[in-house]
């Protein structure tokens, strides 16, 4: 099983289509969105396992029957604490992050996987407005680590394995 991580869809029908294609092919148990879904919040009809945070553009939209996403979330997945925020107002130093934890943010539209002092940093990039040569991208989280993948062909182009704790 794996968790799909997305960010910065910006309401793009093409970006939503790429995410839907990835969900259909990968069958993730959850989708984490690091914000800027606007204006389409990917309601339950899209994917019932969506967990999102609010991005800087999301504040302009009402999400109907869905509660407005919080600025940050702390989750536990695969025995690891996951800290998620959009990245425009809160950064890793805004949280009590410890070695072995995962910090997820978006905002830059540039995919990133990095380990610093035992902390794992992930930015999935953007499926609709990518700002890197990787093109439309997302990330996957599983018990072994994190991967970045192209949403055009679902090819993994970068991965980072978790160290033993």
C-alpha cells in the first residue's frame, strides 16, 4: 500500500485528470494534498481518502459541504509522524519535528526529496503548473520511503529510502 501526495493543482482540469489517472493506476489508500487545490477541492466523489491542508490560493474559495482545510496537519502513517503544510506561512521549524519524521509541503511547484539530520522533506511538485524539467509530478509514501513520480507516465524519477530507527 502507498499514499499519493499532491500539491498545487490550482483547479486545473488537466491536473485533476492526471491525479485521477494516478489514483486509478496506483490505488493509493489515501491522497494527501499540500494545498492550492483551488477551486476544486477534489470532493469525496473524486477520492474518499483525501486529507488536505489549505494553500495560499485556497483561502479565496468556499468548499461547499466540505470543511475548510486547516493550515497544517500532523498524521501518523507507517509508524512515522507526518507533518503537512502548504509552505507559504509555516515551515519545518514551525513544528516539533524529530529524526525519522516526514515534512510535506508544496507552494514552490518544484519537486523535492531530501533527508536532513534524519528528517525527510518532500515537495510533490505540481500536476498542473510545474516549475521544473520533471513536468507534472506527485509523490508516493510507503513504509520503505518516498518517491517522486511523473504524472505523465507514472515513472519514478527520484526516491529516498527511510533509514532504520
